[in-house]
C-alpha cells in the first residue's frame, strides 16, 4: 500500500507541475461557425477540476486574466462547479485572485 501511495503522490505531483507549464487560453469557435465553444474540461473528476481551478488562479495572478477574460472564466468555473460542486478551505481562498473568488461565491458550498 505504501508503494501505491507513493506512486499516486508522484503522479499527482507530475500532473500538477506539468500544468504549471501549460498555458491556458480561451477556447475559440471553429472557423466559419458562430457557435459558442463548449467548456467540458474534466467531467466528473473533482480532483482534476480542482487542479484546473488552481491553474486558473495562477494564470489570473500571473497573466492578469481578470481584466479581459471574465466572461470566459465565469463559464469555465461555472461548468466545473456544475459537474463537480465543491468548496475550498479558507486558507486556500486567501490566495485566490478576487475575480475568481467572486465567481466561486456564486456557487454554494457542498454540505457532506
């Protein structure tokens, strides 16, 4: 069991650090269509959706996304919270950008 835990921790760390090297950009509609892009990210995986939100927080902090991507950000976070509703500890929220906190406040915390 210890070996399995170590493998899972190692894999999670590689995924998290790999996402730090990934640039997130707004999805674009296919050329020649006027349809809105869909925001299905990781479906029912709460862990991966949490990682996406953490990556969004980092992207907002580093790239200043709060000024020019609020509609896209709201749709992405809304899609995540609709598929995998979850809450964040207060010590984590203190590090989130205000734009992301404002969006997350629109979704009630999940009661276990």
